[in-house]
């Protein structure tokens, strides 16, 4: 009896690529492509293949769970509903590229070099803010010493930046 079942199972077992397996394979391949993209490429190409792969993996999970929950036949999902799967994949990949990809790209933090000079545009009163011309742009600035006033057209040194305000000293 057991030998008959095993013989029947081995003769009838043909591997079929069902939609979840198709999307799983596509997702894994797209994620692996990300490892082979040269780092010398521009940052605008970074993580695009990864986001498309994650979208394909998510479509694979959705199709698998949807077929179980709703009792779809694989033939319907593979042929008749394939255009919907592609639309879901494109939508998810686009959404991931717009919202998740920027979180993965490291941007250098802007730091002010040590002791650079700026020109005072408006008077900086003690404990208040004024305007300075720093690297061609007008910035809000306050003096590091809260007791000191700085006159207009005076050269000051920029010590640091706190949010959008420069901390300066004459």
C-alpha cells in the first residue's frame, strides 16, 4: 500500500511555477541584483532593485494568502489575474522607492568649518538675533556672548550652527 502511494506520488510529481513561487523567485533575484550593482553608479540608482524585490516578495505573500483565504485556483491567478499582480507589484515598488528608499540612503550632515567669517547685515543686540551674510546667503545669527552687541558691517566668526541660527563672535 505505502509503495503504491510513493510510486504514484513520484510519477505524478511535476513542479509547477505557481504565482507565489514566481513572485518569490523574482523578488529574491531582484534583491540579489542589488549586491552586484557597482557602487560607482550615481546615488539615484541605489536601492531601486532592492525596492522592486521587496515589492515582489510582498506580492508573493499577498497572492499566496489571498489564494488560501479566497480559494482561488492557480490557473486563474496566473493567467487571468496576472495583470493585476503586475499592477500591485509596480505600485508597491513605486511606493517603496518613494518612501522607504530615502531612509536607506545616507546623506552627509552639513557641518560648518572651524572659525569661518561672516559679515553682519543687521545689528545683533545682546541676547537677540540679527542677520549675517554667510557664504553668499543671509542667515539668522546670535552672539555666543549674551551680554555683547555686534554692530552692522562688522566681520564675525561663525562658531557653530543651531538649527537655522548661526552662533557668532566678533
